């Protein structure tokens, strides 16, 4: 797995986890949480990789592991996320 994919996965997960915590504190609905998460992922993808295609944003959103505020993302979930990014994001 490339360091590019690993870096992007860690960046996406770190930012998404922080947002998830803030949204949970604010009492946002599930629909609001998903839309804000999609917006965040889109911003990170455009800044880090220049990716603007909605299909790729949705791909990343669907591949993102479930995030819990009090728990770290497991190495297995991280590696699976990295594998999806590596296999499908830059096609």
C-alpha cells in the first residue's frame, strides 16, 4: 500500500472523527451528520488530491469505517480503508 493512500486515509479519518464528535455534541440528525461528513470529505479530497468528482466523494463516504467518538479506528479498518482508496480512488 502506498504512503499516499495511507496519508489520505489517516487525514480523512482524523478529520471525520473530529467532525463526528462535534456533531454528536450538537445533537445533529443522522441526515445532517451524513451531509456534513460528505462536505468535509469533499473538501479534504479537493485540497489534498485535487479530486472534485462527486462519484469519488461518494465512494470515499461509503468506504469510510464507522466512527465512534470514544474509540480509535482499528488497524484492520484503517488498512481496509487504505485498500479501497488505493484500488478505486485514482482510477
